[in-house]
């Protein structure tokens, strides 16, 4: 005697439809309200002093990650000074804090100066390193000077040095320091991708 299925195909389709709607709802972001910070005179003076004389940072801890914002003192057209937050650096928290790695799926190829793809394909990218796949039979280069393509932005010229080969066969490279403008652009790109991967949770 043939056993009857617990659910009909129509019921299975209906449940799958509900699951898709639920997942889509969770991906919707919550509108972020304008933030007005009110502080006493002494605290304002201290913040202003730190912003002028020291590196003032604000940290947020969310889901085992630390976002570090650098605050700058800026003056508007009416000569009123405001604290302005820069693009945050993102770190994974754990036994050892490390720069958050942006997973790239599918991987993207680093490019040569002439624009042609190289044989180094990026799987993960952070502010200070990358995890790449070597798609050729040559020995892993100890150092590279290539072009990093960024979605919807101008590419960045980067240099890196080989650190190690991972157990999975990928190559870990340390990024050489970038100039200020390129570093800011890379930081902004990684933050934008982080926001896309970790949208604000919906509130019902």
C-alpha cells in the first residue's frame, strides 16, 4: 500500500510562498531617524578639545562586530562647529580583533595595468589584506602591483605581499598602505558592502 504524502503539492507551494514573503520582509530596512545629540557645556568643551587635539572615535558593538567611527570638528557657513563622523572601520570581535573581511561571491579578478584580468582572484577583502585564488600553474607571487576594481567606482592601484597559504589552498596577502584618498575610498566601499550584507532588521 502506497503511503500518502503528509502535505499536498499545493500546500508545499503555499508554505514556500509564505517563507519567501517572510524572508523578503526581514530584508527590508527600518528608516533611520535623524540623530540629535544634546550634551552639557562641559562635555561639549571636552569633545571639542579632543576633536581638535586628539583622535576622537566613537565605537558601536553590534553582533560580534565593532564599528569604529572617527569624529572630526567641522565649521558650517554660519561659523557653528559640528562633530562629523567619518566612514567606520569594521572589526570582527573574538579572541583576537581583526579587520572584517568582505566575502566576494563570485570572486573578482585583480586587473593588470592594461585592464586585463590577472590570475589572482579575490575571495575576501579587508582594509589591510585579501584572500585570493591563483588561477594558473605559476608559483604564487611574493609581491604584486595590480588594480582593484570597485563596483560603481574608479579602480584603486594596490600592492600586496604574500603572508601565507591557507589550508584551503587560497593565498593570504597583506595590503601595503594606501594613500589617504585611496584608503578612504576602499573603506567606503567595504562599509557600503557591509550595509548591503547586514541590513537593518525590520520592526513590525
